[in-house]
C-alpha cells in the first residue's frame, strides 16, 4: 500500500494545493484542490473517499469527481463512489453542496437506483477494513465544525492524519493506545496552520500553531514517529519555519523526526527507507 500527497497546503498559491491524499489508486482522504491534478483516468478509478470535515478546502473537488466518472461507472456496473464521513458532515455536504443549486444531487443522479455517489456515515473511534488488508480508524478531532482524523494501517504499520484540529488530548491518548496495542503510528501528519503570533485566531478557529503543537506533543508516548507538518498557509511558511526550534527540541525528546510535508511525496508501506517516504525533506533549521 502507498499514500500519495496530492495536496497539503492551508491556502492557495500557484504551486499549492489543498488537502488530498491518494491511497493506492482507488481511495482518497479528503478531496481538496490537490485532486484537480489527477488525470481523468485515475479520477475514474476512485471508489472510496474519506472526508475529515466539510470545509471547502477539504471538499472542493468532490462535486467534480462525482461527475467525472459517472457514465463510465454505470457502463461498467461498478456502483457509486462511497463517500464516508461523520453524519453531520454528510448532512452539511448534501444540504449545501449536492443540493441541485450549487451542484446536482449526485446521491440520486443519474437515477436513485444508480447514483454517482453513496454517503456512508462513520463515527469517531470506528475501525473498518474497507478493502482486504487495508484498515482505517476514525480519530478524534476538535475543530469549529464536526471533524475527524484518520489512521490507515497495513501490515502492522500505521499512517495517521490529524485533519484540522486544535488542542486535542483525546488524539494523543488514542495514538499512545495504538502503540501499546501493537499497531503504532510510523508516520503522523499533523496540521500547523498558523504562526505563534496568531495564537488567538488559531484557538478561535480550531487550529494549531507551532507552540501549541509543541505543547500537545508533550502528551505523545508512541515510540519513534516520523512527524510531518501540514496545512501551512503559503503566506505564513516563512514565519512558521523561523519558529520551529522549540518544536524540534520537543520532537527530539519524544523520538520524533520532524519533516515538512510536501506535495508529491509518497508514503510506502513496504519497510524501505528509514522514513518510508519518497522525496522526503527533513527540516534542518
């Protein structure tokens, strides 16, 4: 199994795409603008989409994905794309996106019997094998709207994504428990949306700053972890990089190697390189 980073930015720029991860060639976690860079032939092979929350930077491409392969899927008898999320998230997307005004309601089109997408509710803490040998757990998140993160595991190795979240004790408790249960996280992708100067705004909007992440990381006891910083707003990249030293110190104490998540990186579940990531960039500030 492999996970490709199609987008990981917290905002727009000429080379920045918002959150979207491709698992193998048939599953997405979030459907931000990173999805727009996939060839149509790959888009048409997507069968599963796991959504963290309903904010636009995480779902912007989902309506177009629903339309991209509908005729091909019908001709092949493949059934609808399954879109998984918390019930409140599914309700929000149905009411405000697939509402016949902003976009056609592909939950009943082309026909109610053969729709383009099927909305599948999940609950925090749920663990499912969505295809043979590939497991996913729904992680807790704390945001301004109902939200989750996800942990994906294969062969006893796990990759975890916090999604958009502020301070979140339940997340670190669960990651520690996963380690104790023998299916610990090897790679952790966590948001670091704002520089420390915007701490008040980060708290109000359900996000982390560098210093808040350093404080949160004190609760982590999950063995050696490759820690990737994501969801950085392009205009704040310089400020965040200048603030990393205290975070790097805490990460070292927690046996975490610090990385900057990059669009185009690939996580591979085959036990090769130490970090298991192609195009890996280790922060050396």
